[in-house]
C-alpha cells in the first residue's frame, strides 16, 4: 500500500473554492494508486470566527493569565474544525473520509503545553482507515499525552505532524502545499528573478528556514532528515513542479568543485533587528555570563552574537529592544544601539570546507557600498547584519554574484571569462 501524506495550510481550506482545489490534489493521489493521509491547519485569520487567534482571544479577553493547559484546550479546536469541514467536502465529492484528532491519529506528546514534542506515534487507527479505503483527514498541530492531556505542538506544528505521520506510516513522500511554487533561491517578494529550486538538502532547508525563509518549519525538516523522509513543497494551484527536500546523496552534485563561485544554494533574510553594542569595563567572564543569563530569563532570544574580551555585539528582534535594554540598565551596563537592521544569509552545502566564500560575499557587498555591521558563519551558512534599507540591494547583489538566477552564470565566472579574452 503506497501512502502519501498531504499537508494543507489554513488558507488552503479557508473557502469552498480552495477546498475544491484540495479535493483535486487528493483525487490526483488516488489516481496514482496512493492512499492519502491529509493533514490540515486551522482555517482563517485573526477575526474570523474559527481562527486559532480568535479562539485564543475569547479566553484571554476574560482572563489574561489563563493557564497554558486551558489555552491548549481551545487552541487545538481550530484544526479539528478544518479537518471536519474538509471531510464533509470530500464526502460531497463522492470520496469516503474519516476525521482524526491528533491523538486519535496516534501522536503521543510529552506534556509540554503550547510547545509539546511528539515522543511516539501509534498509527493503528489510521492504518485501519486506509485499509478500508478511507481518506484519513488529520487535525495538525496537536497530540495528547498517555493520560489524554491535550497538547499543541507550537509554531509549525502542522508541518511537523505531517512529517511525523509520513515517517511512522512509511509514506512514499510528504507533500507540503502552500501558495508558492516551492522553495526559492531568494524571497520572490524582494527579488522577482528568484527561481524555484528543484532539489535541496535537508540541512540547506533547515538553515534557510532558521534564517528567515518561511515555506516550511525547520523542526519539521529536522524530523524528516532524521527519518530520511522525502518531502515535496508544492503550490496548491499547480499539479506539477515544487521543491524536493532530500538527503545530500540524492541531490545532483553541483559543479562547485569546478566553479567554487556556485557554492551557494539560496539566500534568506530576517528584518526588524536591533544590534546591541555592549562594552564592559574589564573582561569579567562572570558579568558576561550573568548578562546573557538575565537576558534569557527575560524571555529574549539573541540571534547574531560576537564576543570579544570587553566588547559584546548581539542582535534581538525590535519588539525585544525595550526588555533587553531594561536588563542591561538594571545591571549598570552601558550599551549603544544600531536600529533598523536586517540579516542576510547565503546558504549552501557547497560552501562546506571551501575557502574564499566569505571573502567573495564581503567583496560583493562592499562594491555596492553596503555597510556590514556584523558577521557570523557555519560550515554551510554565512550571515551578515546590514542596514535594513540596503536589504533589497544586498539580496539582488548576492543572488547575481553566485549565479542563482535562471541563467546560472555568476559574476565571478563572467569576470574570469573577460580576463581570458584579454
């Protein structure tokens, strides 16, 4: 029995017209001889009657400090509503289906309300439905503990649900349907020339997601990588195309060994950052540790960080600027701010152990007179903090420099060809 898991976001099930497209994608899977398991997110946005944010607000308007357990009790309802509505739509189209909550689908969670992890997946009920030739429609974003306490999975929970079910069921692939054609070399909203990547590795997508790309949640990709579960990101409106996420061995080898300029797979970005520049009176490691611990205790997540004996540079999201500043002031630590910053990151497995990529990135941005405020790198990622006003130019420059457009010709290759002609 060939199984395919299809995940549809909340916008994909929000209207009758879009739900009909979902039905079309399910029917295509059936025509290919697959047994579909459909995972759905909650329909609607804040203000719509059944949107998760609307349901959450109903409780918070009554009591602001409502316990997380009680929030989970209402927040998991949106996906169940979506699943039941889609099941009814499938029946309307002559297809037999059955709705499952996350716990009924077998997702056993660790008891952490509003951010649970799945510790087991018992798919017996789903397999029984599939054997009876029913389409299983599963409410994403949720599960339950062994003693039936409802937990939600946190941000990206429906993606994670789909991948976990795919791995547990031995699915041929997991299809993540969105409103874009796949994972692009850069954000098409910033760069029209960005193209869809046909195949990409798990590690590259994880980094792209962590650095700002929002097509699929990074934790879902981590689960897929651990289980070697193939994932395809596709557009709900198109039958073909998309991006296949798979292991490095299954991705066609790039020519970066011959042309190191082509070491980059994609460019991601994050906006709305503030850089804190902290100077300590002396290199007192305990004060430094206390500072970072108190910032963490205040619920602030630090992104880019550069540490020198007395100088510390780090970034936080704009809405955490005030809270971070309060912590530093309470500790008597002086700081300066660089506001309206953005982070641009170049990502690619071809950069691994390849010298000179950072130099090329810096050179490309400097030629456009783009100021680099801070840098960080790993074996497949180089991130740079820049003024947000320069973000579009930076993305365009790096995209062209590394030949990520349709033509695939890098600036460096053109320069090399011109030198040979001379």
